[in-house]
């Protein structure tokens, strides 16, 4: 199955799972290009507009943090970026490709090959080894087993998990180790974008810092990272922060203006 443009996924070379990936478009094309997206939920209670004209561009190698309180639309935005949900209106171009033109199968392929997901709750298989968890996204590919193992080992090495843990069951690991395994699993397909929803939400601050350092290293290796959080300290690790409020995205400056207009009590930021 081929998606829209001619893409081949080369095997990582030279022991580098995080190597450069040939982009289908020029380096000045945003990896993520969201234009005036609305998402209106329809339920028995009526209509609810969770995203109100969201526009967002993220360039290759950028580490963007999106911060907002509960109910502001973070998960809705993440599901949109992750091609798990479709905007009611507006467009979303991922690596220059309009995702609204894709079939369900093509979207599934896009998610499996171009996007890596990291969740607050790790979402590992507890009774599978670390290595098997990381190899999982490669299950339905035609990559031979020996190559799958090699790629999983590279991904685990790139997130700094010592080899003695590779054969452990994932439920024998600490929270920080589990999240690093989950990041390795998100990386094993060499995706363009890593989408992380509150990845440090279940970790103490020292362990969370270790995980954030892993994201910084990935960003230095050219990965594009979008991380959602409600913690301003987490945002300090990214290149740029956008704020989301009632389904609208605001830059740092716009957010400050809103906070000042509310007498400095905008959202209890210190
Ligand atoms: P966050 O992740 O920031 O907490 P969400 O994106 O989950 O916010 O939700 C944004 C708003 O949309 C909330 O008010 C929520 O109640 C509403 N919402 C989310 N999903 C649905 C749905 N399936 N049907 C109706 N309303 C929804
Ligand atoms: Mg949420």
C-alpha cells in the first residue's frame, strides 16, 4: 500500500536508529501544518466545540510543548495530530500530505510508519519482555526477525536503557525505565513525529527529568516532538510553548496578554 507520495522507508544505517529521514518535501515545509481546524462534538447534550480555529506549524527538529488546563482541548488536538480523529473543518497537512484525502487503511499505515505515540500510562504489555514490547510496531511489516531485533536494540540503546534489561518483563521495571521502553517503541519505525501526551505525568520529578532529557536528545537527532502537559516546568525543556484555552491556541505573548487582562489570575500560573 502506498500513501499519496512516493516514500520508501530506508533501513537505519551505521547503527543509528535516529538518522535523518528523507523528507518528501523541502526542509522549509512544516512537518505539521494545521490550518484553521475546528472539532465539534455532537452528543445527546448537544454540540460542543472543542477546537476553535486552531492553526499550528511545527518544523522538523522542533520540540514543541502544548500546555493547557483540563478540558481545554489537549487530547482532542493530540488525536487530530495523531490522525486518530478527523477535524470537523479545516485542514491538516502531515509532511505536506493532506490527511483528509487518505482512506482508513492509509491513515493506519501513516500512523504506524510516520508517527510515534508516548502516553502518560506507558501502555506496555506487562507480560512481554522489553525487547518484544519495542518490536511490536514492526509485527505486521515484512522486515525479517533478525532486522526487527536489531532495530529494537538500537532504539533501546538510543533511549539509554542498559542491555541487561532487554530480557526483563516490562512489569519488572521502574516507571522511568518503562517510559524509556515506551519511547523506544515509538521510535522503532523511525517516525517523523513523536506525539507525547503527559509523558511525565506518572513520574516523580527526577525520573521525569530523565525522560525529558531523552526527548531533548531525540530532538537533537532531528526528531520532531509535540509534547502535551499542564506543567510549566516540563515546558522549559522544549524549544517553544503554545497554550491552549477553550479550544484556542495561543502563543506565549497572547497567553500573557490574556493572563494580564484577567488581573494576573488567568490560570494560576506562578
Ligand atoms: P483535555 O485533554 O485538555 O482535558 P479534551 O480534548 O479531552 O480536553 O476535551 C475538550 C472538551 O471537549 C471537554 O470539554 C470535553 O468535555 C469535550 N469532549 C471531549 N470529547 C468529547 C466527546 N467525545 N463528546 C463530547 N464532548 C467531548
Ligand atoms: Mg486530556
